[in-house]
C-alpha cells in the first residue's frame, strides 16, 4: 500500500496528538501516524508490517482492538494498556471493500491516564469496587458543605475564577444562562466563598403566587390582611441577615414589586406589610434568570434601573453543550453520587459513555443528573448498557464525531482521510478565536492552518 502520494492527509493526521493506526483484514499494520512513537514507545516505521496479534502477545498494547473488530465484525471501543503503563480509550472502525468485506480497520485512541475521574472509572470496570467505595467514603468525609463545581473546560474555569474574585465583596451578582445549567449551585458556591456567616436563602420568584409574594418576601404585621397569622410573620429576606439572598427566576418578578426590590437593594432596608417602620438588613444579593432581561426591558416588563442595580457583576453560565470537556467528569461523579445515595453499585458500559458524550443535552446539567439517577434506580443489572438509555435520549444524539469515519462503498481511503481532516479543522475552527490558536492546538504552523482552511473553504458563518 503506497501512501506517499497522500502526504496531504498524512500531514494533518500526523499533527493529531493521538495515535492513528490502520491495519488490513489480516491484522497487519499498513499505516501509523507519528504519535505512535509517544503513545506506544515504538518507532513509526518499525510498526509497519507487524501483526497486532503479535504486538498484543508482546504486551506492546493489550488487548488489541483490531483483533476484537476482526473477531466480531463490528466497531469496538475498549480500554487498552500499553507497555509503558498508559491507559488508552481506543476505538476501531471498519473500512469495507466493494464486496462489503473488511478491507481495513482504522483505530484511534485518547489518553485517559491523567484523568482522575477516569482512573476511578477504570478501577470500577476492572472490578475494584471495594477500593472505590473506601475511596469515596474517605473523600466524602473530607468534603466541606460547599458544593463541588466541576470546571475543566475553559468557559467554566472562567466562571469559577470570576466568582472567586468577587466573592468577598458585597456587590450584587446576576447569573444568567439556560434552565438547568447550575445557577443555584453556583450561587451557593459564591455564598460559601464569600465568608459570610449568615444563611444562604433561596427564593424562586416564579413559584410564589403574586398576591402573596410581597408578604412572603418582606413579612407582615399581625392582622395585616385577612387570613394572616395573628402573630405576624417574618419575611424570607430576613432569613438572609448576615448571609446571601438568592432570588432565582428574577425575570418573573411582578413589575409592581420591582420598585420595592430596587429600594430594598439600594437602602438595605424594607418595611413589613402593615407596618411603617423600616428594618435594616445586612445581606448580599445574588439573582438569576434564564430569560433575556434586556428584551423584558424593551417589552416594558422589567425595570431598566433595577437591571443595572442587579447586574453590577454579570456572570453568564455556559450551557453543557459549551463545556463538553466537563461532561465525562460530570457523568462519572453523578454515577457515584447516585450509587451512594441509593446504595447501588451501577457501572456504565463504554457505549453508554460514548452516547452520553455526544448527546446534545438541551436540559443541561439538570437533565444529565435526572437521567443518571433514573438509570441507577431503574436498571436491574449492575452494568448499565446502551439498550437501557430511554428513547427520548436517542433523537438528540449527535451523530457527528471529530474522529468518526462515515464509510461509503464508493469512497477511497484518501477520500475518507480528507473528510477526517475537514471534520477536525471545522471542530477546532469553531472553538478557536484565531488561526494562531488553531495552529497551537493542532501542533502545526499558522500558515499551514490558513492554507488548509482556504483549501476546504472553511469560514465563519453568520
């Protein structure tokens, strides 16, 4: 197999920081990119022509995904260990010939050695459940009351960094983002980082009837209205004395109460319903919404002066689709969390993890948490497999994958490699702000990136 004339795709495959290996239908290696030297500690040219069965026997890597694909006739994904001690998540895809027989097996891998959560997961699938339980108990005993925030992605790192910088101030903070992104959790994290001694008090502005909202917020005097407690009642805002008052769904606050909230936030004083004497209150105000407050202002449903008062520090929370680097850790942590809560020992099959990593998650972290708890509770076997995923989580599954080959009978290997190159460039281009940043991520020169983008006509869309 002469690959010299395919230098164009070989250059881009060589730039990927993951080993790509192509074997024929007998398990003999016909191509390898340069990353194999780092990942498998074997020279690129030395591996060509070798049998994967022999390499497996010599424990250069074990087990062989190519061998598994040839045995089953299906795509396979498994955890593989190299002679140097690396743990790789390896996938083998099939390239068929014109007679629909296996022509090549194309494999690619991701290094999961340094991922702490993946280490726990690997231990789980290797049967070390007792070790995991003891580690989790020890970890649980050391945890503080503060919520744990997973922030491995750059967008979430920025959010947590900003919260940490402003936590000790008394400035109002507005958290915005889609429903389910974790605004309440981040508000509580902000409170814990603030050092304030009082409580963290949450009020959902959309869950309290409008007729009772003012009296529930600010309290009322004895006999203030029909049906009122004869002894009066302290308002929810008073519970936040010395602490943090978190007003969720602030966009749903009735317009007639917005003026009172503005006065309250400016003066830190309020008057109970039925009284005339103002009450001073030391508190930190944090608000959240999943609606566009500027649009509400234009529609006359939200006061502009209140918006400016609430959004001194505005922190947009990214959706789960924008922080996919956090997905694996969230999946593993939620599995462990619900296993502990419900005294289960459920383990996720690789195919399930792959499916969850490519689902769109319109409901964000809340949707993910609900699904994980549902699977832990309802699946009878300890191994949660792809067949257990509810039907409603199938339709939004992202079919595209940065390293997924879409093999068609009429396509040649270089044509498929060109598709792979285009997919990689499109993915990196979408998340990078400049061609310089793309070059740094791909490990090639900036002029090479520009040339490739021009070659495939990849450009920003509006």
